């Protein structure tokens, strides 16, 4: 096993060296992706200083390289460290709903469970299946060949109208389920069906979460097992299996859905605060945030800037709320609170960056433009 460990470490070191040879700032879309990442960290985990965000973002990009490698390197499954009641879960012969997040080398959970002889169904969004389905099946077939496995495996499309009935049949037939509960973004925004979602507290914000996990558990009496994947400083991969969540006597379905999801997010939060640079969800968590709450909180940020205006007697560009990104077509103004973009001219970009030094900005901009920038808190 030590030879495998050394080989694995060498391969990760090779991945890191290749990654570090890149000039990330010249990569297409880097600045906008980083700005979105930074906005989410600022909104949800505000105790992390903004000046540390880019280092976290680049560590996340390296983590994604490691994650892709781990899926292709079958021996990585043999090197996983586990915590919690995994032996008891595997030996029970009863199905479970394994719920996890896109933290660490998260893809290893599916292959680890399958490697240990569990009949498994992976529930994913249609986009994930289209983008990663071939790679997932390649890993499964590699494990089947290497370890002579005969247990069943399937990938289910969460967006199929019949998927719920199919999952129920599989659970009742003894097949366990793997769900990444922070990754189904197809029902966000204008497509949100709030009768199928609940709000849960997540750091400094509320997020919308699908009820499906709790509903399936409640209906089929199948335990929910939270599993958190993370990578330690020595690059070892860990799968932490937490105590199962089961419906308590007298608990109705809707209450159980709310409580079980909150429990999952609370459990995840303890790991996220320790390994924030390993969570892929920073890139899309804004799709789950409540827009009304964002708007209310955005208004509250104006107060300290108003005080600054009183103290300085001069307006400034609101860097706490907005970022300017130079894209290929035109500069854009990114609202870090509401995740809204505005295309602006190069002249306006330059003006905003130096407005704090200009004595009469309203005369230069014109009253209409000046008042519009004030109303949107672009200048304060």
C-alpha cells in the first residue's frame, strides 16, 4: 500500500506543478468567476477577509484538478480514510440515502460505496449526467473489472418526471441512493417550485433546498446518512459518515423535511468553515439564495456608506458592494449583493475608479446619471 501512497502523492504533485505553471489571470472568464466566488464568500461567510478570497479561489481551482484526477485514478479508492459508522452501514444490508455536498474530492463517495459492494443509484441533474455521465460510468466499469464486482449501479436523472417513483422503487428493492443536495440548480430562479422546496439557514443567509430527500426518507422509512468529503493538509481524502437521520414517531412529513434538511446543512457548515477552499458550491450557491432577502440586506449596507459620505463630504465608488470586471466585449459592473451585472462604457469604468478624487462628479456625469448611480448604491 505504501507504494500506492507514494505514487498517488507523486501524481498529485505533478497535477499541482502543472496547475501552478498557468497564469490564471489570463485564463478566459477567470475574473468574472472569481468575482462571483468572492461575492458568495462575502455574503455567506463574511468573517473571511476579502483580501484572502483570491487565494481561496485558486486553492479551489487546484482542488478541482485533484478531484478530476481522483476519479480517474482507481487506486485512490483504496487510499480513502473513513470516519463514523461506515462498517455498520455497509454490513446492515439495508438501503440508505447518502447525502453529501460538493466538498473535497466528493466524487469518491459514489465509487467508495460501490467498491464496497453496495447496490447503488446516483441521482444527478440532467446537466451533470450529460457532462460527467461517461466519466462516472468509466470509473464504475474500471472498478468492476479491477475488483470483480457484481453489485448494481445506475444513474438517475433528477429532472425526469418519473424519477421520484423510480427512486422509491429502488429504495424499496434495497438499492441505496447517493444525492448531492447542494447541486440541483435546475429548479432555481423563475423555475422554482416553492411547494417542493423549503428554506434552511446557511451561514449568514437562507437558502432554498429541495424537499425531495426528506420526502423519500419519510415515505420509504429509509435513513438519511450525511457524508462529508474533505482533503486533509497532507492531501489524504477523508469520508466522514455521520449518524443517520430517521423520522421520529409523531413527526409529520413537512416537519421532517424541514428538520432533516436543516440538520444536513448544519452538519455541513461545521466542515465548510474548516475547509472553505474545498467547496465547489461557492460558484453557484447564489442560485439558491432568496432574492427578497438579498434585496432587504442590500439596503442595510447603505448606512455605513452614508456615514462615510458625511465624514468625507465626497462620493466614492461602492467597492464593498460592486466590482468592475473587464471582459472581452465590454467592462461590466457586478453587484456583489444581488448578483446582477450591468454593461458599462470604458469611460464610466474609468470615472468610477477615480470618482473619489473628483470635486463635482454630478456636473460631469449629469444629474440623471448621477442620481441613478446613487439610487443603485454604485456610488455612496
